[in-house]
C-alpha cells in the first residue's frame, strides 16, 4: 500500500498534546494507535525511525511561569513529562513487536539510556526505533527545536512533525480565518519573515540553516505517519 520511501532515516516529532487525547496525562488508546502506525510504517518502508516526543500534555514551562513558577524549574518539569510519554510509546511499540530504545537528555539510568548519538545510530541500523526524551535537557528550549537538532546529529534526512488539529502551515490561523491559505511548500526564510506559527521558529531556523527539510502534517488522519515516512505529499514541506 505504501510506496517505497525515499528516506533511509527519518526523525518523527510527536507533540505531547496528542498523547493526552486532549487531557492531562496519557491516553493509552491514542498511544496504541500511534505505535501501530509507526510499526506499520517501519515494516512497509524499511525506513529507520527515530522519535522525539513532546510533553505539552503534562507541563509547559511557559504556562507554569504565568502561574508564578520559575521558568527554568517549570521547563524541567516539562522535560520530565516528555519521558513519561516516551515510556508509554515504548511499551506500545514493543507490544507491536518493534524493538525500541529510549534515550534521555537528562540521565535516569533505571528507565532509559542516556542520549548517546552514535549509539542511537547503531540502534537505528539494527532496526530499533529510538525514542528521544527530556527534550534537549535545557530549559528555554522546545521539543520542536530538539527534533531538528537530533535529526541533524543522527543524520536523518527529514523531520516529520506530526501536529494535532492542523494539517500544515497556513498564511494565517485557519480557525480564525476561513480564507487562510495552506502552503504545500514554503522556504524556511519566508516562514520566518512572515512570522508563521505551528512550528517553533528556532526549529525552522535550525533546519533552514542546515538545509534539512521539515514536513508539518496532521496526525489525526489514520495512516498519516506512514504516508509521511513514505514521502507522500501531505501537509506542508518547509525546505530551501
Ligand atoms: N522543554 C525544555 N527544553 C527542551 C524541551 C522541552 O525546557 O529542550 C520543556 C518546556 O517547558 C516545554 C515542555 O518541556 O514547554 C514540553 O515540551 P513541548 O512544549 O515542546 O512539548 P509539545 O508542545 O510537543 O507537547
């Protein structure tokens, strides 16, 4: 069903919001569905898949700051939240018969390996899905930016950003403006000049500077992960 993928190795970014199914915490049904899609995509295409998982379903440092917390401390809470999502995804992927490893940017030896890029590459070469947790391990960063950085460091050919509730990048908010136009392809410089949303500017900048293409696509449509991994034309491609 899926065409042969043009990619040997991809970095899939899953926003944390998706994992919660709209609530705080992890919705196992949602995570199971995502795991099934990743397993199918891997089997159908043979592409090596690394994953960065967000944590917005637990905490966002910026939101905790508004409520009176120190931003850096809230950011660490946000990073710890991503690790719970990683473990949930790992569990459901292994139930699908996919071998996995979780690597975290903040070491926690009992639950995951530390982030070691060369080891991550070895896992990928052996057909394991590598799940990166705890973001970049640094406050004031986001998991979108982490996704771009990890993709560059492990030599992924594209960043596949699965988004919730939006099927690509628009020239204005499609929820507020019915005439909003969706881009099929956009140059990262234009994205930044126009101040567009949906993907973090720092992530777009990092991808643009390093000529790494980035695809923003909607996760809710069943099978979209497979389509993205197979290089099908869905969503918006940000590339130079
Ligand atoms: N975070 C951080 N540094 C990182 C990655 C994440 O400080 O390198 C914190 C930050 O507070 C962020 C939260 O973790 O709000 C959850 O990550 P993010 O908002 O990127 O998750 P998503 O939007 O994908 O659910």
